[in-house]
């Protein structure tokens, strides 16, 4: 039984798949397996994955399903005590797993360990995850809800921590399913991190994730409702988080409206939060055509961390 199961979910990822898989085979920690879930790819991804030999356990779904469901299907085949996640266009540095496993071994109360993440594109490094948000350690539910610092490809989760949630990835969510898992683990387990960029997240121009602000708004509010159901007395214990998530959803919805050319409606939606520098900057940007969203988003990733924060 391997110590670590690496979960790789794939759909037509042939372009960068070898770099991703090579980064797993290059790990200094060797006690791992890959559970490779192919979500009905039509490119060369299946052949590439199966060419790596017996440490890769290849599975192919009967039909294409949303990513949260695909992750659950892969997790059901995992045999490791720890679950690491690697998207098929991202990469790891060689000591990533070794450094993370050591933190789990040192503290049985830790449910999740991440690393800093370097975001990169065709022209090189764009920024680092911890550059704008330095994470906390321990019981950090409030801190994580306030500012999420975990990239999926950096996360390693203790399997018993995931099982303790009663639900793995919430298959009703399409853009916030990863954050939802991180939040729920942080509520009852300690978190830790390696303060070094051992994960590389490939940014393709403007990743499709950043185009889905309307969905983010809806799912942010659904997560708030979910927490109220799961954690009695949530509003009394975390009144700041209830306000924060409501404001965050309003901002996300406003961005979606701006992209649709509805700048006036976008400004009205965030008017109650006009004391925020981020909102004031957005209100200025919303006077520009929504077609400028893509180049402005690319500019955002090039800003120093203190400005993006």
C-alpha cells in the first residue's frame, strides 16, 4: 500500500501531460502511486498515461462528468493514506511530496498540507500564491475563509480527514468544489504548509476559471448557506465571515455584469461596499468596455503581490 496516492484527473490534456507526469516520477519521495482518471479523452492522453508503467493505475470513465464527480471517482480507487492532487498541465518540484509527508508524520492533527505555488505562462513566472497571502498554521478556518491560499495542485490531504467530512467533493458545485473541501477540512483539522514554491500552476492566458465570476457568485452564497446548515450558530460565531462572503459574492456578480457590458448595474451592486479600495478600483474599471476584462486580468497577474492584495 503506497503512502501517497497522486490523483490526476484528465480530459484531453496531452499537450502538457508528460511534463506533469515527469514531475511526479522525479519526486525524491518514492512511495506513491498515481490514480489516473481519464474523463473520456479523445486525444493522446490515454496512451501517454499508460506508457508510464505499473505505478500509474489508469481508469477511464464511461461518460464525461464534471470535475468534482471525476475527482470522487478517482479518490474511490485510491489506496494511499495521503491524497495528493496534480492537474495535468501543472508541475511539481522534486522535493514537494517529501517535504509535505514530513509535516503529516510530525503532527497527526494535520488534515491538509499545501505549498507555495508559482503561477507561470508562456513568458515565464507571473506571480506566487503566498506573495499576496501569507498563510497561517493550525486551526485556521476563519483565516482561510477570509483569504484562500491553497492551489489544488499543491494540496495533499489526509484520507481520514477527507472521510471525516461525510462528503468528499460536492458534486453540485462546479467552480468552488475545491475551496469547499479546503474550508470543511479547516473547520475540524489543522492545516500546515511548506513556505516554498514547490508547485507550478500553468496559466493559459486568462484561465477559463477567471471567466466564471457569475458562477463563483452563486456558489459563494451556496457555500455560506451550506456552512450555516453544517455548523449550528454559524452567524453568531462568524458574523464577519457571513458579511465577507456576501460582499465577495456581490463583487463576483458585479464583475460578471461588467463583462456583459452592464457597467451601471455592476456599480450599483457594489455600491454598499464602496469603502473598499478594491471596489473603488473596480468601479473605475467598470466604466471601460467589458471586452477589456481579458487584458486587464492578465495585467492583474503581473502586479506585485501587495497591489493584488
